[in-house]
C-alpha cells in the first residue's frame, strides 16, 4: 500500500529518533530532518546553549516563522526554496499534517 507507514531513523543534534514515514515520503523526510538538524546546530552555536529543549523550541519558532513567511510567497519563490533545500514543500506539508495527527492522538488521552 502506498500510504502504509514504515519507520526510519533520523538524527537531530546527535540524538537518534525513529519516526513513522510512508515509503514514498522517505527522501523528503530525510531531507527535512537534515534541514532541522542544521537549524538546530546553528541555534546551538549562536546561543552557546546545550539545552536540547531550548534549542528545539527556538528552532521550531524559527522554522515556523520561515513557513509563515513562505505562505505568502509566490509560486516562483516556492520553487526556488524547493531547489535550494531539495525538499518538496507539498510533501513536507503532508508530512507535518500526518505528524500533527499522530501527536494529537497520543496527547489527547493526557
């Protein structure tokens, strides 16, 4: 099945994570993880912080800001961004929606 989830291992700031990922989105998720890891390392270096939670929150805020700015970007700008980071923005949006749904399902009982 094309939407059946499998698992892949990613590394963010030196820590490994196993995440669910449909096989056809594996490359996009790996590219996204590399992007997030790079952003986390930039923030860790700039802030001289070694607190993973703080780095993760600051990275999330920075990436969310970038995303919100991109929502208003033209299709030409989106293509430029896709070619610069090697990620299909629509695939990333689908993956984020999938992760949000999984987080909601896990956190709802709490």
